[in-house]
């Protein structure tokens, strides 16, 4: 039951993260900068999470100087992902930014292999290959021109993949016995501090808050820096890191469907095919892993 609960929370967290491109594009459309969107987003996340944590009187049991610092550093991965991901969308089509960020799938498996010494099972490797094929179709890259696009956009996109993979990996390893609300609030603290330092010069430009900036940043905050970290804090410790990376692939189908329904973007048949392939790969990984364990137990 613990594994099933973990899978559900990771899927929900990743699914919510799939809505963030909509709010980022909305903010850029209103003329706000990368720094302004990130500053307000992280400020809202910090205030919301600590308010809920204190109102719920969440436990601080198990915290010490070492894991407080570790949790805040893990939160820095959230802030970096937001900066790099939104930054990539400033220079590249959203579909290309998404496909670059989605390289976190194989990066996360490598992190698990390096740090946890867990070699990926054959079915996991197969699932990764299928997911990347699905990402290729779902991102609609074949219908877009990539020549002449700024290198900075590609760099931001691939950096967002590394930082997102790092967040998923470490969020399932650090202070797992500490209350989920407390863990997430400390991560939000680290994320907010990093963003405030990086965009220190732009902090005065967000006051007084404009309604459009508040709306775009609040949406990005809720779906990018509040719900996903909270759900990952609950679910990631209950599933292996490699499996968590596979599960978070649900983000891309969510991003595509939400873009279609909310932004009225045209979705091609190839994109729907890619979405179906990704979902099939997630199912294959889960069923294949369980079948492998059953066969191993029977032989034993």
C-alpha cells in the first residue's frame, strides 16, 4: 500500500507541474521578466507553505542543523529549475523547452545509479527509451524550426533537466522521517532565498504588485513550487528514485492537454501519439517491474 500511495502522490505532483508553462507564458505575455515572475512565485510559495505548516502545527521532530541545511539545499533545485525552465521558454518554443527539460528522465536514473548504486532493471531502461520516443513526438519538434535559435535557450533547457532530476532524487532521500509540510516549507525557504539572491536587483520592481503579475505568479507558485514539492515530499520516499523519474513523465501529457484546453493550442495527431506512448511506457515500467519481481520470487 505504501508503494501505491507513493506512486499516486508522485503522479499528482508531476501532473501539477505540467501546468506551469501556461502561467509562465501568461506572465511573459503580459511583459514581465523572468526575475519578476520567479520572485513573486517563490514569495507566494514561501508564505503559503509556512502558513499551512504553522496553522496545522506540523511537527518539527527529527530536524537538526544538518538536515535543515540539506532540505534548504534541495529546495534550491526547485528555484533553479524554475529559473532555467522559464528561461528556456523565453528563447525557445515551449515544446522544445519541454523536450529539453524532459531529459531529466534518464539523468535521474543515472543519479540513482551513481549515488544509490542501484542499477536500472532492463524493463526500466526499455521504458526510458520508449518515453524519450514519446517525448520526441509529443513535443512536436518535427514541425518546428530549431536552426537559428539562441544557444542560451538550449543551455537553460538542459540545465533545467539536471536540476529537476536532482530535486526528485534528493527530495526522496533527505530527512524522510520529518513531517511532509515541514520538509516542504524548508525546501521553499531554500528556493526563495536562491531566487531572491539571483534576482536581487529586480525585487523593487515587483512592488506594488500588479494584478496580472500576481495572477501569473500565483498560478506558477501553486502548480510549480507548492503542490509538486509537497506531493513529492510525501510520495518520493515511498518509491525508488528511478521509478519516481519514470512516473514524473506524466507531466508532459498534462502540459499538452492543458495547453490544448486552456490556451486553445492546436495539438497534432503526432503529439497525441507521443502522449499515448509516454503513458504506455509508464504502465509498462510498473507492470514489468512487478512481473520481474514475481518471477524472481517464484524461482527463489
